[in-house]
C-alpha cells in the first residue's frame, strides 16, 4: 500500500465510497418494475440499518481525518469539499450499457425516473438514520460533542449519492464527459455544485477546467449550505428523523429535476416517448 493510499483523507474517501456502494447496491440496481410496497418495506428495515452503519463508518474515518485539519475544517467545509472531490474518483458508477441491461424495456425518461426514485429513497433513508442517531444522543448529553462530525457524515453521504445520480443521468442522456473517471469527476462535481446538467462538449470541458481553478470555493459553499440545511436532522427525539428524511429526499428530487431539464434537450440514443413533457 502506498503512502498516499494510507492517508486519513484517502481512507475516509474509501469509507465514503464503500458506504455509497452498500446503500445504493440494492434499491439503485432494481428495475422500475420493483414493487413499491416491497421497496418501502426494505427501506424500513435493512436499508435503515445499513444507513446507520454507513454513517457510523464515515463518522469514524472522518473524525480521524479531522484530527489533521481540526474540527473547524469540518464545519467550515474545506475538508468536506476535499473529501468529496477525492471520493468522486472512486464512486461505483454504472455506464449506460449496464444501466440499460439492469432496466430492460425502459425508455430514457422511464430509466431516469427509476434512478431518481432510488436515489431519493436512499438519501431520505440517510436523513432518517441520522435523525435516529441524534434522538439517541439527546438521551446522552456528553455524546453531543460528536454531532458536527455526524452532521458532516450525513451531508457527505447524501452528496455522494447525488453525485452518483448526476453521473448516471449524464450516462443515459448521452452527455458523458470525455476521459476516464479521474478526468470526468471534476465535471460531475461541477454539475452537482451548480445544480445544472452538462449539456454540451464545450460546457463539459469548460466546467472541468473552471472547477480546477475557482470551482473549489463554489463546492465548499455548496457543502456548507447542505450542512446548514441538514441541521434539522439533529432536533430532539424523532422529529429530526422525520425532518432529515424529508429534507434530503426533497433536495435530491430538486437536483434531478434541474439536471433533467438541461439534459433532456440533447440527442438521445435510447428511444423515449416522454422527452419534452413538463
């Protein structure tokens, strides 16, 4: 193992990527024909337990990384932006061929519906799990000192799930940036930061280069904004679980709507009868 691979930041990025893989490996890979009642039952059981485990794992690795930059680096967003950027090159992304194989018979918009529904369920489950952890902590006041790190872990997990959704929506709308994942990751980060789709070759390349220079500040601002919004997850008792689930699901849904409004205007090689509908 190289020195780079053993750094706290690299380990935290690995833990975050692994958590996203576990959380999206079930519902995200299901076809649109999945029964909604079964999906809801699964989310109420296994996925909530998985989300609690995922948050706990990210908290542990993030706390270790924060010792280097200090707790202020977590709250200020600098460490979180760097960690998300590092994780972006490791996410378990599926290409269009894999997505269409896993969702046979769907047109572009139906496939997008399925991806959005899965990501929305997962982000909502993360918010509910974070709220559940907070409810337990209100009964043990000394543990409240770790709330900023758990808040950061929730924020990072949701951001990474959304980043995977950003990449896979670009796949199915034939707007994939050029190059390997390490080269495409800055463009996906730029899309998530601006909440806009990469609708043309020039825009894709331009966003990647802009993110390398001034985009880091915008990414940090977006992260800190999400941190503030996720504070609702840490209200007393189970109120935080309800608010956290609702806020996260709503944020993921709004992001997808903005992306699809941009991406659906481009050419598509997957047949679609629904492009152009409101």
